[in-house]
């Protein structure tokens, strides 16, 4: 059974920034990355949120999926899972190049 996905305003802000970042690339490449991100969120994570491990910088209860774009650009999709309500809360879309010491849950 698929979990309902809720994306925090903080994560959405960073996803929107990612979409703006893609405007520097070709339209087909940008479109492919947006489709991949949607598939990752609504299929890979929403259908099986427990497959992905705990976020390495915090541990439980935060889980994370490392979304890669090309060879050097990576984003952590950080989320929690409420099994009782069958909800996945996406808390961050966090650029992996950022200092892990500065990670905070919003």
C-alpha cells in the first residue's frame, strides 16, 4: 500500500531552487531530472519508504535517499515515516555538498 507523501515548505523551497538550477542546462536534461525526482518521491519513497536507510548524519527517525544528478551533484531527500497514518513527511531536499555539521531539521 502506498504511503501519502507530504512535502514540507522548507523541502519544497529547495526543490524549487533545484528546478531553477536546472534551467542552466538543456531542456531535455532538465525535464529528465524533474521526472526522475518525481518518480523517486512518488514511487520509490512513497511505495517503499523503509527500503532506504537512516540518514547518516542523524540516524533514526530520519531516513534518506541520495538523489544523484550527473557525476557531482547530489541531494539528500530526508524524510520520516509514520506507519500508523501511512504518511511520509519529506523534510529536506538537501544539497550533499553542504557542511553536514550545519544540518538541522526544520
